[in-house]
C-alpha cells in the first residue's frame, strides 16, 4: 500500500455536524405547508462496495438494493448505481440532477466510503487511488459539490442521505487524520440552501456499523421507517434513529440537519393510512408519550395532557384496535394522570407481555413510585434498563437517576449514572443535560468543572428543560462558570417560571427583594414568593408573611389576585 494511504485518510465518517447542532435543525417557519402527495418523487441510489485500492465494504451495494426497493414501493422513480467508478459516479449525478422535475421531491442516497481532508468531505468512487491529499478533489466527489449541483434546481425538497460512516478505507487498524493525530470525525456539513435535509447514519466523530446481516443497521431501520404510513419525513428519521440506537446499544446515533420549510410525507398520509396498528389516532394526539421510540405522533407532555378527554379518546380507539399495545400504554398514561392507577397498571402489564417498550417505561414508574404495587427500585431499574437498552431516551435517563441516587437496593454508581445520562443526552433528552450539568458542577465522579456544567445547562435550556433553565439562571446569578449577569438570570428565571418551576419563583422573588438586576420591588417579590408558597415552599411562605406585615391590604389583595390568575393559566 502507498505510504500516503497508510497515514493520510481518515475513517469514513461522513456524518459529522457542528456540535452545536441538534439531531434535527430546522429553519423557523410558521404554519408550514405540506408538499402535495402527488408531487413527482425521484431518487438516486449509489452503493459502492467493491473498492479496488481502498478497503472493500460488505453492505453498501446490498443497502442500495434495499433502499431502491423500499423507495420504489412508496412511489419513487429510482435510479440505482452500484460500484461506481469516478466517471460513472459523477456522470450519473449530473444526469440525475438534470432530470429532477419542477416541484419534485428529490432523494439522493449514498452508501460507501467517505473521507475528510482539510475541512472538506469527499465521497469515494471504487477506483480511487490517490498519491497525495491534493489528488482527492480530482479523484472523488466533494459533498459541497454534490449539494451545489442541486442548489438552484426547482425541486420542492432535496433529501440527502449519507450512509458513509464506515470503517477506515485505507487502513485495517488505527484511524488517522491528515495531521497524524487520532480522529474519527469529518468537517461539519451544513445544508446551504432552503428546502433541503441531510441525514447522516451516525453522529459526530463516530463510525457506523455494518452489522451482522446483509444490510447495515441504519439502512434496515430507515427502510422500515419509510414504509410506515402516516409519518412525516422528520418522524421517519426519528423512528429510524431510535431503532438504530436499540440495535447497536448506543454505539451508533444517526443525525439530521434540515432546512425544510414544508411538511413531507413520503409514505401514506395519516388520513390515508390503511394499517390500524400504525395509524395516528386521537389517542396518539391526546396521550402519546413524546419519548416513546415506537410512537406514531409527536405526543404530549404529561403536564399538558387533559386526562378526561384523553381517556375517552383512548378507550374509543382501543375498542377499535383492542390488541394494540401502543394504545394500551397511552390509555394507561391518561388513567394514571387521572389517578386511576389500578387499571393503568393492568394495561401496562399487558403491554409488557406484548413486548412494547412504552409498557416497560410505564410499569417501571409504577414500581419506582410504589403505585398499586410496593415500591421496588430494583424492579424499576430492571424495567427501565430493558427499554433504555432498546432506544428509550427517557428510560436511559431514569436508569441514570437510579444509579446516581443509589437507593432502595440499587447500586450507587456515579460512573454508570454519567454513562446513562450521556446515552440519554445522545438522543437529545433534555433532562439528561441538566443532570450532566449538575454532576459536572458538583464534581460527581469527576473533577468539578463549572464551565462544562454551564455548557450542559445551556443545551438543556435550549431543549426546554425547566430545571436546566433554572440552573443556567443560577449560574448567571452567582457567576459560577460564567460571568455574573443579572439580566440574563432574570430572563431565564422568567422563562422557567412559565413552566411552573418552583425554584424559578423563589429566585425571582429573591432578585426583586434584593434588587439584583432590577429595582427593589417588594410587591413583585411577594407575588413570586406566594406562587412558590402555593407549591409548598416553606421558606417562600415565611418570606411572604414578613412582607405582608408591612404592606396595605389593598396591595396584598391585588397580588393575591395576580397569583390566582397565574395559577389559572393567565401568565400576563
């Protein structure tokens, strides 16, 4: 093998993004429209396995066959090329791009080797044989060039799927960067134009697995998700991600970067779905769990769910499909929110018997809280672990919590807690970032690092975790890991207050009482103290009593009216 090849090229990890990105970045748009179901659908599939100089790959050609078959089944006109040399690969892409009709949905799937050199990413044809890094732009296809070919076309949407995160194409052992250091990552790839989505088979700095079958875990999961009726394109990739995580035990976490401005349904729309087991129902909308890997709808948070109508909807939908475990767990969730734990427990047990992950999650909560059954944290850990190992992000978090607390017979292990929080965070579960931040701030199982803690709190706050928002606000208020900024702290506490976080109420009360970043205002302080007191906060109740002693009754009555309005949902 040429010396250049033995120390230059890096592992095929063509899926790295800017770490600041989340799994799916979407340009803000209000009330997005939906691309018509009868819009032309056209796809180009490339699978390169039989490399001549670079290391051959087992699955890409098979993955190309699978994706071509799947896309044809859901109505795409497919062009497929396997084991393409440089001329064939470039010519095919240009011809395909020129053939994309106006207002079409275009999908390009590539499986094979990819490398990074000096910040540029390249897809490798099977005849690649470079003698120096300067050769790569002339012997391969840069991802920037691929995106650029489609930028000014008139397609309604451009979807690029890069399953190029394979093993090192030129070495059998260590993965080397061009500088000679260890790396598994490629340069960030960002969609340069509106109406596009780039999907990556694994995350930053990671190598995707070929798996033990004819196909990679990613192509198998994506194929199944594409055929599932009623899912938007974003839901397709979310479902594929959870399936890959479960199949690889968190070793592979797919990512997406999107600037789509319209909703896209590649399969059957939910109102046209024919399979009742996967059709979106009113029960899914009113009681679906947002973290359920097998959900068919975005779901609704526990605090926002309205139990009575949700129960009615779920009973009706379950009556029409009585053996659907997803509907069972959602009815159980609504019943539990309404205080009917006994029936909820029975439904969750049945769902577990049917192997549904949501049932394991719900049943784990019964044992953790001692609802219907005697509290058993070891049993809860067993149930949560089963679901977590198969891709349930909230249960990965729950496992971490149990190991961090180390109570009820569960081993105290900060190392295991941190590992499970990291697994949960890899799926962007918001609360996991908060716990990682707390562990970093307190030096749990590691050296205390307030700056690192702030970074975790910031990510959790971006994802809407109320506790992370409060902890980030506290960092700004106290100057821990970041410069003191009372204005920023106040903004964060106000945001968390609208999420009904008691600690946000107390922090706001203290800032108004002490005049931190605002003029001292005991009336405003009383308002926030009373809200916290209503939530059972003893210190706030005591402080409110002291303020009331020196305040006229008319002002106190006005504050109490504000408190009541807030409790009733009027945040004005």
